[in-house]
């Protein structure tokens, strides 16, 4: 049985410097797409991980699959699109990061003919934007949710969302066991600026809620517990993929049977590793790295 099944977009991230996209002249090609970043982060932590996605029959698609294979992620569910190219994302590093997306094959993810049993199915809001991939998400959820836990990180990108995307997010939340999101995403989705009120309103809907709060650390809500944990102090180089790394650390802690406080610490460690270098997967830690730091935290 697999530990993790990620579903969603694989992209090429073109990472710029400290200027806006209008001003940036040089970009670095990096592996990208939140589900792919998350899958690699899980695999580096020793979790058995696979991903359902779709890439173009092009150099970028082959690059993405090659990276995943080298990282030990099972790629048998990745589809090759003969019509649409692999999607691209251009990212700047100004204070409020800019994203510019060129959509591609990720819009047309199909349901594999057979999916082996898995403990956790994890995805974000991007597949919910497009009809083909959205239908795939709901088909898989309905077939697997009796045996697998559903983990959802909205990973909101409003410049991609359509008028009805929020409606589909609200619908998918009915099936979610573990909700992992940022403070801002919580306020946006649940339409309230009072985070404490949001927590009280929704805590009974989910088994676990993890709220990522950047330099303020994180908050974890489980049953009658509400735990706040500080972030690790590190020099931040690039926040791309930090949330994906945090999610991987969180699922690792749960799967390995750690208590919820230790699980939150592990998630914070993974996020801290990720932001220390440029690129979403460059600095993702391995299990031994995390456990070494955990002894000191």
C-alpha cells in the first residue's frame, strides 16, 4: 500500500530575482507544481509516494518525469498529452510574490484505469478549476474515500481561479479529513477575518486542521486541542514550495505515529529547510535531516 497519492499539476517554474516580472530579465528553470513539490518532499522523508498528473510530450514534460523518478516518486499514473504542452509558471521574488501562469496539459488530467490502495490522497484547488481534472478529482475521491483519508491544501492562485472555483472548493471540503491552509486562505474561503471564530466554526468538520502562518509558525487544531508552534529562525531565500514541504512533514508525522505537537514541529522543520535555497525542491530535507533537527527543537 502506498502512503501518499498526490493529484494535480506538474509545471516548470521559471524563478526570477528580486525584481517584478516586468523588470526581471533572467529566470532559472526549476521543477514546479505544488503536488509535484509535495510528492518529492514526501519521498525524501521515506514515504511511499505516487502522483497522478499530466504533462506534454515535450522536453519540459520529460524533465519533470525524470526528476520525479530520480526522487523515488512513482510516476506510473502520469499521462502524456500529445496535444497540449506542459504548463509553465513565472515567479518573481518581490515582497508579494508575482505569478504568471501559462496553462497546458495539467487542465486535462484523467482518472487512471486502476489505482492501488493508499493511506492519504492529497490535492489542491488547481485541478478544481478545469472541468476535466475536476471530474477526475471527484471520481477518485468517491471511489477511494472509504479506505483513504482525504487531505486538501487550497493553494489559492486567484489569477487562475474562475467564477465558480470557490463553489467547487466548498463542495470538495465536504469530503476532506485533513485541511492544511494558510491564515489568509482560511479567511478567504470561510469569509471571515476573525481566525479564532473561523476555527470554532469549522473545527468539528475536519479530523485535523493545520494553519500555516509563515514566520509566526503554525496552528494545529485536533478535537479539543488547539496548538500554536513557533517557526524555526532561518534566513529566508525563497518561499516557493515552503507550504508543500510543510504539508509533507505534517503527513509524515501522522503516518509515523508522532503526537500532534511533534508532527507540527516536523512540519515546521521541513518548511524551514525549503526556504533556505532558491527553488521549491532544492533544499527539501531527508528523514535523517529532520530527525536530527527535531532532537534540538
